[in-house]
């Protein structure tokens, strides 16, 4: 179609690896992880739901018109426009017009009556349709974005997806609209990983799940009768690293989300924990204790060689890389209480980064490296806070009393984290400026340790 840009998308499948029971975890390691990682509560699998808790009064009004269905297959229950509008609403930056308030349903540029949409106080308008892809193996989402006041066409694109990827394609449409209107890449088509468990006591079954960023389409990647911890994405979004106790001792694995194939990275004596891929994909940082107390090590993922990065009598754990792969941030109690430290990836003396509060742990670095999200503790309250690396100012973003495991979105706009509401755990998200909050509720149980994927091109 002339004047439209075509984007073809292919989504990676997910394969699950089911582990077997090879023995119980060592008692000492269980205590260690209970203290350092706030181990999992009783959990159950269910669809995640989204509820906006706090919105943005300055959100941009936008009308996303239901798209005509011209494909040969039956129309899905949830349409493209509904997914796009939901994504934009969840960002807190947009206020989509309710479908019931749409007095007009234009299907092409010629049928748009801009005056009507100005009366409805919409600043932007999205129209389009869905048709069969030329090869018959998927769909084309044909859409346009208009500025209602200037009548300018801001976007005109075709997004092509496979037969099972219409929802994923809808997220990519929302990404394009978000980027066009904000100048920041969208992150709606990304994924989140999290840990779930069913049962009680010694009968618990642990699973590592991957779901769409809006919580839909949860799929198990790996299951085990022993605890699973610390999921971490590879920079290309094709692999997940995690900690498993399936053989009694903790071990670090890397698993392909598409094939289910996995590789054992470390199963040394003692603690093997907190894996973290470097942004360039060459190395993995981890916490190991085979030499005594937990220290930070770096493994070359090509040669398999590893070297010790820290050497201190205290506990050093939870490493995470700077965006340029030149530094590693980590949690250490070498100052008496857990705080965030930074050391050059090549080695050297570590510098303390956080000083405000009794407890700062589980760092997540923003994509531009200017902010550090942490689990921030004062007294018996633990909240998500963000440290500005240039000014040193710490800002508390969440109101909870047991908030943990922050994970920046790949565009830096939101922070995903785990918290508790009453007797159950939920995943929540907060904007990096603290102005927008939302929660993703696992309706029948709890989840823990979320990790936001990179953008998958």
C-alpha cells in the first residue's frame, strides 16, 4: 500500500524444562537466601490483571478507533484497538477515549471529521483495519495516527504478524504510537519474568514464568520441586539465567526461552546466586562463596573462565552491570548494613553509592545509567526508591511496607517490583518519576522476583 511503512514481526516461542527432585536444599543456604533474597511465599498460577491505582492528570487525550476486521478468520474477542488503548492507558501518559463515547467510527482518512474529535477533546486519533497477510500465514495491521488539531498524519504503517501473534503485534503498534508522541521507545511488546510456587511446605512446586508486559499470556519456562530464584534476561531477550536448588545445592543455569535448552553455569560448593548478564552479552556476574564468604565473580560466557571481582570479609551479592558494561554495582554489608557499592568491571577498589537509609539492596540501573532503583529500608518499612547518580538525591516512589526486587523497563519509564497486599504477593509498577502507579494482581496467589525483559527486535 503506497505511503505506508511495513513492519514484519516474528515472536519467539517458549519451551518449558521440567526439573526433577534430586534432594532438599542445604539448610545453611536456605537461611542465607531467606535473609538476602526474601524467599518466596506460597504462590499459585493465574492470569495477571491490571488496575491503575494512581494516574496522571496531564495525560494526553487520544481516540483509538476499533479497527475493521477484514481477515478471513473469525474476529478475536479482544481487538487490536482495545489492546493498544489499554497499553497507552497503563503508561499513565495517555487518556484513551472510552469506546462508548465515540460518536463516529472512521475507517479511512477521507471519513475522518476532525471537528467532531475536537469537540470530544481528543488530541490524537488512531484508525485502521486488520487484513490477511499476503502469504496467508498471518495478519497485516494497517493503521494511521493523526493530530486532531493540525489534521497532520503522524504515522502510516503496516505491522505484519503471524497467526498467533496478533496481540503481540498490537503491542508493537502501541510502541510506535508511544514513541512518536513522546520521543521515547515504547516497551509494551516486551516481556516480564517472575517466580511462582504452588502448594505448601515440602509439597511446593516452583515455576519460572514469562508473560507479556501487560501480564497476559503467562507461560512456564522451567519447573522444579525445589526453589527457583533470581531470573535475569540476556541482552537479546532470548535467554534467562536463574538459580535452582534442584540438586540440593544452589546452581546457576542459562536457558533458551525458545527451545528450552539450558546450560549449567555454576554449581560450586556453597552459594551460587544472583546471575546478571553484561549489556554487551560477553560476561555474567554472579555471587559465589566457594572461597569462603559470598563474593562477586565474573564469568566469560565464551571461554567459561571466571575471575573474582571483590574480596572482602563481608557478604557481597546481587551484582548488576552499568549500561556500558564498564562497572558492576552490588549489595554489600561491609559498612555494617546492606548498601549499594560500585566497582570497575576490570577490578579495583569498590566505592559506596548509597548512604541514605538503613538498607539499600537489589539495585536496578536505568538504561541511560543516570538512576538506580533499589529496595530502600528504614526501620521495618521497605519501599522502592530511585537514586539520581548525578545529584545523589534519593526519592522514595512507593507507599508499601515490604516492596522489593525493582526492575527498570527497557525504556526507563517504569519500574516493576514485588510487594505484598494483605496475605498475598502482587507485582506492581511505578513510573520513574513516581507519578503513576499500577499493580498486576495474580488473582489466586502470589508472585515474586520480577524481571523486565529488554526490547526484542
